[in-house]
């Protein structure tokens, strides 16, 4: 069977780019990559400031390639970020869609976590805006990708701190319980625990009781260990 390409599909000329939710290391690099590739393909890129709230308030700015100079080394996101309660309501999303259409934006690129990507999906389902999702979250809890933007940096930042904590634990024969971020996913805890040589790793995906942890610590002590990390 011959499959003929669609010839009546409108070619997108202008896209909107935004970061949403918690910021994560690497967002600026992703912004730069999107702008440079889109410009090379002949597309215009409009930056949407402060995520969905900026979309509702119409805070848009053009993003030429010259605006991408010296942003790779900067943390956070030059487009700002945040969460919008107004966008959670249909009327808020309707206002956002009207502003996008008024600005001539025909498609979206969302850099954010699962809540942000859910918002992009609602704009597509309710108002027909196609979108591309770039998973930007240190939690690494986005389906379909091995490592999200910011995850690797979060691991190394946490590991650097834990290396220092272990030095103190060994000096004073102490037990340290270290809490890392990750929301409902244990990826950071698991990989940092392995790399940092923790005696026990506690993650949401595999619940463990205090008694089990205590038993393992007792075995470590009986084997001669004087300090421990959980």
C-alpha cells in the first residue's frame, strides 16, 4: 500500500518557547539549542517569560540567536519559571491560548517536569496547539527518557556534599541520615547512595521499615564499621 504524504498541513512558522515549574541545571543550554536549531530551520522563536503565568499575562519576547550569547554557563533559566494557579482553570488556559494566537505563535516547546508537560498537553487537547516536550527536572521522573535535563548535575551536587558529610561521620563515629530531593521518585537517592557508598538507601518505590534499617546498621557495627550513611 502506498502512503502519500499530507500536502494540506500548514507549515509552522513561529514557535513559543518556555520553561516551567522548578528550574533545573541545563535549561539555558536547552533554550540555546532550541533557538539555534529553529533559526537554522527558518522558524521564528518567541520566548514566553515565567512559564504559564507569563502566557496568561502575555509576557512574550523575541529570541534571536544573538540573545543566546553567554547563557550556557548561567544557572537557572533566562526565561524565568514558576507555577500558575490560574492556568489550572479552563478560563486561564483559554486566556493563554488567545494570547498565543494573537502573537502568531503556532506551536510550543515546553521545558519542564511532568506537571508542566501536562499543561502543554491540555493546551493541545483544548485549543489545538502542537507541542514538543523537553524533560527538564532534577527528579528524573519523566516517562520515556533515561536522564532528564538537570539530573546529572543534581547527582554530582548531592554527591559532593555527601563526601564531606562522610568525612565528619568518620571523624566522630556518627550515623548521618541524608535527605535528597526527588519528589515521588528515588532516582537521586539511589544513584547518590551507590556512588557515595551509603549503608542503606531508602526510596519511595521500595518501602522499608525502621527495624530493617536498624538490623542492617547493627550488622555493619558488628563488622567493625564506626560510621554510617543512610
